[in-house]
C-alpha cells in the first residue's frame, strides 16, 4: 500500500534498488511462521514432511515476493511522477512504500495507489495460466495457490476505504471533486471504518445469527485484519483533520520580515539592516542567523574587518523552506519537521521572504 507518511522501519535491510532501501520488517517473520504452521502440517500429510513444509515455505516466499512486487509498483510509479521514495517495507500488515507526497495531485495519487493491486492481478493471471497449462501435479497446485493469493491481495487492496489502496483512490476522487484533500482523506477514512464493520458483520456476526459457527482461524484472521484496518482508518481521519487545519493556515501572515546578508560582508553592515538579518551563502540560500553572543565579542575596532561568517549560528539542514503556491502550509510544516528547528527561513522563487517561528504556527493552528 502507498504510504505518504515517512515512518522509520524496524527490520532487515534486504537491498537497495535505485537508491531506495528495501526492508523486511521483523513482524513479517511472524507472518512467515504462521504460513508454515497453517499450511505445513496439511501439506506434510499429503506429500510427506520434507515436501509438505517445503511447499509451505514456497507459499511464504511467494507471498513475500508478491508483496514486494506490489510495493515496487507503487515506488516506480511515485518516482515516475517525481516523488522522492524513502523506502519499501514488507511487514506483518502486508507492506508499505513511503514517499514524499506533498506535490501530489488527485490523478497522480490515484495512479500510484491503483498500480499495486493491478500488479498483483497481473501476477495472479500469469500464475493461473501457467497452472492451467501444466494441468495436474504439485507444481500446478502451488502455482494455483499463488494465483489465488495474488488475486486476494488485489481484491482486498482495492476495497474502497483507507488505509487500503482503494481508499486512496476514493480520496483522490473526492479530492478532485471538492479540491480539499483533508476532507477527502477524512471521507476515505470513514469509509475504511464502515468497511471494517461490514467485514466483521459479514464474516462473523451473520453466520452466528444463522446458527453457524465460523472456524476459529477465520474469526482470528478476521479480527486481526479488522484491527489493522480500523487503526489505519482512524489514523487517516486524524491526518485528514490536521490537513484541514493546515489548509486554513494564512502563511503570509506568519512571516516576519528578514534581510539577507552575505557571509563575507563585514559585521558593521548589520547595523544598517531594517529587518532581522538572515545570513545567506553566495547563491542566496539561507544558512543561519547571527549569534548575538559572538557579535558582542567582536571589538568595536574590528567590526569593519570581521566577516559575518565569524558570528553566524548555522541552522540545521532543512530549515530553509521554498514555498510553493498552493502548498505553503505543508512546505512550512515539513521544514519544521525536517530541521527540528523552532525557526525556519522561507523563500519564494528563490527570494528570501523572512522567517517563521513555530510558536506563531502553533498559535494560528489553535485558533483554527
């Protein structure tokens, strides 16, 4: 599943492909173990222990490769549209691809989402055709099982509710119609919760009302999937509401005027500036603010010969934010998140506009 949020995985780094790290989450080992326990004993009774558990291991590996193919499709499509892909992860929940999505549009986000399930559908069709060609036998049976798994992954992921890929498609459609991504994400998250209720009612509640007793394994898997989907839907709703608040942020009103001054300029020029000085490199990019303790330490007789570089407090990486029309609020928040600074310098079209303090942003969000 495509995941715009850039979370940090815990697991085994399998490879780096095209500069993108691919991880096997520790939790996936639990999934692999469950597959061995569920499939191994029954297959061992038919084919013997060695072959039976070998078949179970093949199913576990096939599921892993199917998930990675799904996530690789998301990653390739995201990079095609110019997004920075941070990582691909296979874990207990299936998998996710994290990428920088602040420049996404409804169309591109829908395309990134839908390509994953389509990849599984294609793999399922290929395996089904191969199984049909081979006829009977163990290999054909295994290929048929892999085809079923990929078909199930494609159908499950296209269900219309977040955090599934189908939910991302719903979000994109609502976003395209309303122009409000935050509201669209909330709507897709609510649909995700409705989907959870429908699954639990259909698989567990209705059979019980009819006097039927669902298998324990079916009930466990259903509640396991339901818990995952409910958690993801709730996160989507919270994130959508936060996006709505950001969308109402008046960024220009938060910018305090600043004046650029070069690293090579003498500190004497600081007194002539009418706004807060921001030290810039030769290309005009902001590098930091003036360290007033260092400035006071400069002797009066040396202010004409001491360069500003001697009194600059260099800011952390990511503090210089280029504002993009229509994405100013997300650009600003990303700058605070990446730099972990309480002050960021903002520019438009490469021209320094000023600085923004996190306290003013928090106060504006609280008012909204």
